[in-house]
């Protein structure tokens, strides 16, 4: 059975940037997952994300993505199909998921990886807030459903 990690990314002090972490915490609170599924708060740990490629067979990253679309736009990409024009929103003191994916490829550690992202409405580096905007809260159930479907597709289960 493949080990699966769902990793929520972002800084919860910067408004919508913390979407992935908030969603990971919600998943942990609402569901019980099969033993091969881990739900993780990846926060802003930068290069330490590489550890998840060493420990798991399949990965799902949840993050904010800028692709110059409407705030609240939802994306799902296989990591090998990431469009070149997207930018991962990352804290100013850390490297982003895009950097990690590049390093993982150079190290030969690529695993079956899906990125599920959302275009943020508000990332507030000068106005700290731990609260998501109403738009992000409204979109959370749709993103949650995409994650649950991907977990099942990867061979995990939940109740």
C-alpha cells in the first residue's frame, strides 16, 4: 500500500496565504484516514519539505497559487503538468513549493505528486491576520472535496 502525504502549506499569519494549513487542520478534525494517509501542516518549512519526498510514495500539496486569474480560482495539477506561468505564494523569508519541486527533480526524488491550489484574495505581509477572507472560507469545501477524491485515487480512504 502506497504511503500518501497531504501537506498544507502557507503562513497562517498572512491571511489567505495560510489556506493550505487551515485546510489541513480542518481535514484532521473532520475525518479519520486510513493508516497509509498522513495529513501534515507544512507551514513555511522550506527545504524541510524534501523530507516528505523521502518518506512518502505519493504527495498532495495544498497551497496558494498566483496564475493571474480571479481570486478564489481553484487549480489541480499533476506536478509534471504545472503551467510555467504560475507562481506559488510563499512567505518572504522562505522558499516556495516551486523551488522545492525543482530541487526534488534535480535530486532524482520525484514521486507521484499533485498540487491543489487556490488563487488568494488577500496576502497581508504588512497587516498580520490569522483569518481567511470570506471568499477563501467559501471555497474551502470544494478544495476539500478535490483532496478527498485525490486521496481515494492514490489508494487511501477516509471516514
